[in-house]
């Protein structure tokens, strides 16, 4: 980034040691570290804001292109008439209307069993008890 060679860095450290002194050098290095940290934070925040602006600009550009493409497609393919309804999707016809009383006994439909009858067991269906007596 700044293209500082290791020899140049050693010269700067030697000058700092002579000018500041060995006693105050750790305190000075700590202050320099805080400044560098603050500068990095500001740079990170700036880069984050810049990236957000670029992303929003790209998104707006893409939305504009999509809107233009959508308008072109709509011009080329105007709204078609509604397609024929598939028989499965078609509404079912209304149920037939039945007369409450049939005209003749031949027209009377056969009765339909709605409920299952209860099954009753015959007296001889039970196995004999262990003592030889029939259950009562």
C-alpha cells in the first residue's frame, strides 16, 4: 500500500527510540495504535457506505432494465383471450332435482343402506369356558 521496506521501518523505529526515549515509547506506540484503529474504523465505515450505494445503484439499474423488458414483452404479446377451461377445472353441473314422491312404484329407487347394522353373535359362536360351562 505505502511500499515501506523493512529497512525504512527499522530506521523509523530507531529514530522514535532516540527521540521519544525508551521510557515513553510503549505509551506512544499505544496512542499510535489507537489512531490507526480509529482510521481503520472510519475507512471500514466509508467502504461499507460506498458498497451499499453501489449495490443500490446496480439494483435500480437492474429494476429499470427489467421494467423495460417487461414493457417490450407486453407490447409484443398483448393480453390473449382467456384460454378454454379444462374439463377438470370446469364448474360441476348442479345436482338433479328429485320429486319427493315417485309417480309409480317402478320409479322408486332401491333403498340405500346408510348405517352399518350392528353385528349380533349367535349363542353358539362363543368358545366354551375352561370349566365346561357355557357363558351366559
